C-alpha cells in the first residue's frame, strides 16, 4: 500500500521538477537573448565611437595644420619685417598678402564670430591702404590677431553670437570647445550645433533627438557653472 501511494507522489514531484526546469530554461533563454541584444548594442556603440574617434582625429590634424600655417605666417611676417628695415613701402604688400591669407582662413573655417573677426582684418587693411597707421604698428596688430586665433583654438567657454538658423538671424548663447565644436542655445530653449558640410562649410542646425538635446543642455549647464573638466557625451557635428 505504501508503494502504491508513493507512486503518484513521485510522479507529481517529477512533473513539478520538469515544470521548474522548463521555467528556468525559459528564463535562461530570455537572459541569453537580452545578453545578445546588449552585446549587439555595445558593438554598435563601440563602432559609432570608433567612427567619431576617426572624425575627431581628422579634425585634430586639420586644426594642427591650420595652427602651423598661422605660426608660419607669424614667422614670415617677422622675417619680412626685419628685411624691410623700417621701409613702409616694402612692408605694406607683404602685410596685405598675409592679411588676405588670414581672411581666407577665417572665411572657410570655424564659424565662431566670423563677421567680427573678418571686420577687424578689413579695418586694419583699410587703415594700411589709407595710410592711417604706421606699417610697423600694423605688423604688430596683425601679429596680435594671429596669436589670438591660435589662442582661440585652445579655449572653451560660453559666448553670445548671431547665427543663421532656419533662414533667420538669431542671437544665441554659444558653447565653444576650442575650434572643433560649436553648440548653441536659443532664448526659447532650442539647442543645436554647427555641423560640418561636405563642401567644407558649416551650417547651424537644431537638435531633434531627445538624447542629443539632453547632452547639449547638460554641457551648457556645466559651462555656466564653470565646470570645464569632466566627462561629457556629446553629439558629433563633424559627421558628414
């Protein structure tokens, strides 16, 4: 009687064990699927980061070349100024050539306060042409302008600037990171970035992705609090 009574109990126990194993197997399969999904996401993120690293490396090399050209301009200006031996007539064409090269550099380069920077060069050129400034003093001013350009590539901060956004000129706050990244924030809380175009130009565009908006907003909040160091995850405006 004991054997007959225990047989159903054993069968029930095995059935429960089978159900438990099936449940565990299902959970394992679910976890494995989640793990595979996370691996795929991680792989995609690593691939995207590698792509951004390549973009940044290219931009870094471009910035180094640009700075080297400006430094070469300073050296050339100094050499030509010495050779001119105080002769304004000899120095003027050399200086005008350097200023023209500098202006072309600005017109095709980083879109930070471009109009203001170009205006300073135009004013200096006009003063030289109209003989309103001594050529040697003009050299010193041009030298300072180019040194300012080099310093600009090393500075981060928040500024105000008028940009062309959706066909309209808008006064915005600008978060400038060297001469590589330029993000903006409008008075009505829109945010965006200056994006590199295929023709070597730049265009200001608002961010539409929620995560991008949060990242840019966090950057502005940190810079306004004078937090200039740390880890910031930002959208890549250099990706064409």
